[in-house]
């Protein structure tokens, strides 16, 4: 499993990357895509949607199961990766390049509440 050290992680297996413009890119982790199997469908939140931290806001569906994706922080969706509608398996190929949506956080510093790569790895390997 690959868990880049420059990302933050949630207990529900989302990764978060701080972009230079202050937005946050959100996707599912290598562990999540591996557990789900080949993705066949994604449903992404609309730009402009306001989210509370922990809101279910997207769905990824595989040949095995469907799974909700949760907002890692409160904020407003500013973009979504519409290319995944045509190629949801891109998440399986490289889950850290295939971001799902971008959010403008309501409060700065909320990434500090998320796990670093080492803590994330330990969180599910002990489960």
C-alpha cells in the first residue's frame, strides 16, 4: 500500500492534499480502492455545495460494493473531477492523482485534525 507523506488522511479512508490556492483536493486512499476493487461509477458533489465535516458527499461504486465518501473538513465544493464519470477506474490506477473533488475550507488549520501517513497506516493495520 502506498500512503504519500505529503497528504493527510481520515479514518474513513479519504486523502486530502493542500493546493497552492488554499483549496483541498480530496480522494480515496490506496487502501480504500484496493478494498473496493474495480470502480465502475462515481457520483460527485456539485460545485457550490456547502459541507460540514463528516458529511457524506460522494459515492464510489465498484463491482463489489458502493461506498460513501465523506467531507474531511467543513467548506464549499469548488470543483469536481468530471473526467472520472467516463473513467472511474482511473482511481484504481492512481488513487492519489484521481482526486474526486476540491473544497475551500471554512476555517484554516483544519488539516491539523487529520492523520498523517504514519498514523493512518497504523489506524487500520491494527483493526
